[in-house]
């Protein structure tokens, strides 16, 4: 195994673990602090993007080259709007309707979408191992959504809908920037997409009109969400996409639901039904 492959595997794994564990901080802010998903999405993206670009500027220099090439700028804007923004808002809204592990499971239907995209673009049939992964991803999601009873939905329809939006966004996030990542690096691409998404959503959210009042616990949760779940997690995962490709990174990234489940049980005392645990597995 090459050094780049090893680095990609470790980066994608670490980024996904950070995502999953920090999702509990998001759940705490949404449920306990009553922060609106749109406001939290804005603040997370803008702040983490600014910090990432600031550090990249000091250590790597030019961060504006990506905006000067028309095709690369187009890919970045698509990545920002449909990938970064779609994933973040869909994920937070899904947490609000359910919980962090369930929202994470729904988001991680993305490997199915990525496999479908590459089969379509490469004009080939899915490989047996890809069908194997897709089957179990759908089966797990169905168990969580229905509680084992196909006649009912444990997750509200709105929660299922926004969860699927986050899955589409996560697939776009893994596919769209694959051409620009090797040119500019994960920190510039990720930071630029985060910051641009934060600026765009601020036009609709108008966050300055309703700034939440955070207590000490809320500030700690917000810091964990931004530093661990955004600054570190996104940069590491996108490095994994750069080094090992979208399909491998997305499949390795399914360690995120495990991280979210374990953290939720340990920190929040979340209790899961047997069908939930089978679905997670």
C-alpha cells in the first residue's frame, strides 16, 4: 500500500469519526439550546471556513487562485451550494426531527448515490461488492425508519426527507470537487466552499436579527462542532477523497454512524431499540 493510500485511509476514517462524535454537540445545540438548524448551519460554515482559510493563508500562501479559473470556480460553487450547504442543513434539520445517529445513518446512504453516479458516468454495471454495500445500506435505513414495521414510520416524514437531502449533498460533496482537490489541496477547497456557503445562507437566514443567547455548555458544544466537527473533520475527509477517491472514502466514512451512536449513548444516554441497533450495524 502506497503512502498516499495509507494517508487517505487514515484521513477519511479520522474525519468521519470526528463528524460522528461532534454530531452530538449539534444535537445538544438544536434540542437543548433550541438553536434553529439554518442559524447553526450558517455559523458553522462561515466560522470554520474563515478559520481554515486564515490558517491556509499563513502556512500555504495564495488562497485566491481557485477563484480565478472559470471552470474551477464553477466546480467550487456547485460543491458549495449542493454539497456543503445541502449536507449541513439537511443533517441538522434531520437531527431536529430524530437524533444525531439516525440523521447520520440517513446521510450515509450517500455511497449508494456515488456508486450509481459512477456506474452511469462510466457506462458499466455495479460490481457485486457495490450491490452488497447498497443492499445493506438500504436495509439498515429501512429498519431505522420503520422500527421493523413497514406499515409505519418511526421517523417523521419531514425528518426522512431532509435526511435524504443530506445524503444527496454528501454524495455531491464527494464527487464534485475531485478535479480541483489535486490542484489546490483540501484545505483551500474545503475552506472556500464553507465560507462561500456561509455567506450565501446568511442572505436568507439574516442571522444578525436573532443571535441566540448561549450559556457555558452551549459555547462548549458550539466550539466542539466548529473545531472538531467542521475544521478538522471536513479537511481530513476531503484529503481522503483526494488520496483514495470518492467511492472508497464514502465507504470508509460509514464509521461515522458508529462514532455517533457510541458518543450519543455515552454522553446523552440515548436509548436505542433492537431494530435501531441492527439498522446501525
